[in-house]
């Protein structure tokens, strides 16, 4: 393609707008005919139109190149409101682009590093190892003998990026106006932020160095070493490593590598980054994770890195506390604190679904064989993980909230890590690896567990204090014969009273246990104090179960009254 034409704003604008309008007109015409001929005519043709429109869009993006290939990928990740048939072809985008000529690369390297390429490198391979929409990677050898890879941004990519992002934002505004689709402008803002961050190679190099330092304690985990004197905002030079993709099962087996142990180490690395260090590689697909014959795991390409902010950590703790209390409003508030913007009634429905999941889980999957805290068994199997991930998926979340990009990246990272783990060791339960990291993330360490429990009690004390009064009022009415029981909803009322009573009993036992634990610890009986803390924790769990069960029967009673 003629480079002047490729860089021309007018040509790119004409191509984008003509594609947008041709697709829009086909949808408007079909919807008009659907109103005349009915849903039976409309639905099958609408599905076919979704598929053909997606492929037309994909063809245009491939012709435009530049940032539109990456935009297509990001839109497929961010946009739950798009129909599945439309979104799927965009998900299949591979961020690959034709390699730029070596003369262009040579000119860019020399302009950035200020010296002839021959004086900087002993050898510099003209054919790239890979080429993508933003830049390409060449293998080279420094004068000092180190084997390196040089990642170089394409010429004029900043200019093309600005043109493409403006065009994309304009199209999102048009579609949002004419088709009344919510959230499109939010998606456009998120795409801009993610692409602008990826264009900053200096930021990528800094993140790379930070993650390298954080992962040093883990054995056989390698982040390539940087060579700062050969790095700029448009060039990254790092150590070269060879290996195979982490999901190359045939090669791993031929090297006699223990795949279950490899999967465990890979998940530990991901947990270390997300739950301990708070900064993580957000795109660990198999092409970015290599394995050597010596079982070393090598992380490549740090263009997508995200940080677990203090706001996210605090918000997550608040969210867990809100779920334990069964408070829908607090669930929404904690998510808003983390950057999620609620969309009215949908957000309330989402919080109710989360509460129902927790209630069902506590009722059916928590088993206690004795009054020893260590004997509590939580059967968090793969099916529960799938159900929970489905509840907090990008698709459901974006129906209820405007989702911040940090969560989108985290969600993608979890999906990719889980997929690699399943490929390597299908029989391994990843939660066995994740659980200790997650526990420490929520409670910091076990020494803070009593504090966590007491905070939980303090925030629920108002409900506990008022509960006996409500029961006394009800019992007094029953004694006086003032309570009339209706046949409809009778079972729900009985169950509600049962669990209200259970709440009172369990909270008294829990408070007594913790009080006695405090007294015995003060008197020097540490072993007895530990047993009492364990008992108190069990009573707290049973109290929580009773609260959630009572909520369930309240909802059922409300539903009965409205009928």
C-alpha cells in the first residue's frame, strides 16, 4: 500500500465512515422490514447479518492496519452488549501485521539511539522474529556479546494511533446516538487509555524491571534482563531466551517435564504478582510464556501490565464484608469505590445474584466434622468456580456497571491463566494453589483473623441487638392470640422464625466463645483460648448462614404478598 495513502487522514476517514454507514444501513433496513413482517422473519436474518457485518468490519480493519486490529481485539473483550455472533469474529483477531522494511527499522534505531546501527550491535537480523500493529521485534547481538531482542515501534505509529482513536471515538458516538446503545463512549475511553499506555515503551520497561525484582524469590521464573542504554520511549532491548510455548504439550512431554508441577509453579507466579505484589502481567497467553528444557518459565512482552491499586484492595475487603452482611446496597457502594459505575436496577439485581450464590454455597458446600476450626471443609470445586466466574464475568458486569479497565485486564489474566493450567494439568484443582494467597490477600495473615471477625461482629451488632426485641414482640402477639396465620406462605414464615431464632442462639454462643477466649488468654491458658477462638469462628459461620437463610425466606414472603 502507498505509505502516503496509508497515513492519510482523509483516506482512513472515508474507509471507516463508509464501512460504518454501509453496515448501519443494512441493520436499519432489516429492522424496518422486521416491523412489517414480524419477529419470525427478523430473528434468523438478524443472526446472519451479525455474522456478515462482523466479517465486513474485520476485512476493513485488516485493510486499514494501524491500530484498528488492536482496537478490534479490545472491543471484543470490552463489549458485552455486542451480540455473540458479531463479537466472535473480532475475538479471533491476531495482532499481526506485515513487517516494515529493514531500512525503516534501521533508520528508527539510529535516530533513537543516536549512533549507526553497526556501532551499536555486533549483528542485527534484518528479518524480524515477529511484527504487530505497534511495532516489531528483531534478534541482535551486542558488541559485548550478549544475545538480545530489540523491540522497535513502527514509524509514524503515534500519528496513526491518534487518527484511528479519533475515528473510533466518533463512530462510537454515532452508533450510540442512532441505536441507543449504552456504554459505547465508555468503551472508547477505555480503549484509548489502554492503547496510549501500550505506546509508551519507557513505562513498559519500568514495569518489566519491577516485576523482575518481585519474582526473584521464585525459582526458575525469568523476566528478561533489560539493557537501559539501549532503551528509549520507542525501543526496548532485553535479554534473548529460546524456549517453547507453555502449552506445547508434546515438547514438554518429550523433555519429561512434570506438567502438574509446571502448572502449579505458573499459578504461583500469577498469584504472587496479583495477590502479593499488586503488579502483574495482564496478557499471559502461551505466546508470551515460554518454557525451557530446564523447566524455566520465561515471561515475555510486558505491553499489557496492570496494578492492583490500594483503592481496589480496600474496595475488595469492603465487598467481602458487604457480602457477609448480605447488604445489597453496600455491595454496590464497594464496587463504585473500586471504579465500577452502577447502571441503576441492573446493579441491584447483580448484587442479589452474588448473595444468592454465597447463601447456596454456605448451605450446601461448608461441612463441619467437629468444633475444630481446622476441620471445616469447604468443597469449592471446579463447578463452583465456573459458576462464580460466570457471575462476575465481563458480560454480566458490563450489563450492571461501567467496568474499569483494571478489572477487564484482571479478568483476562485470570481466564488465560486458568486456561493454561487446565491444558497442562486437567486433573489439578487450581484453587489448592490459589487458596493460601487469596486468604492472605483478604486477611493479610492469620494473626489478623480475630480482628477480621471482631470487625464483622461490630458492623452487625445493631441487627443482633434489635433481634431479641422483634422476637419478643412476635411471641407476645402469639400469646395474646393476635397473630393470624395464613395458609399461603405458612412454611416460609415458619422457616423464617426458625432462622431468626438460630441467629440469636449462634450470636450468643459466638460472643461467649470470644469473651471466654479473651479471658483464658489473659490468664495464660493459650491452648484453651485457641480452641475457644476456633469455636467462635464456627458459630460466626453458622450465624452468617442463618442470616442468609432468613433473607431468602423474607424474599419468598414478599413475593407471596405481592401475588
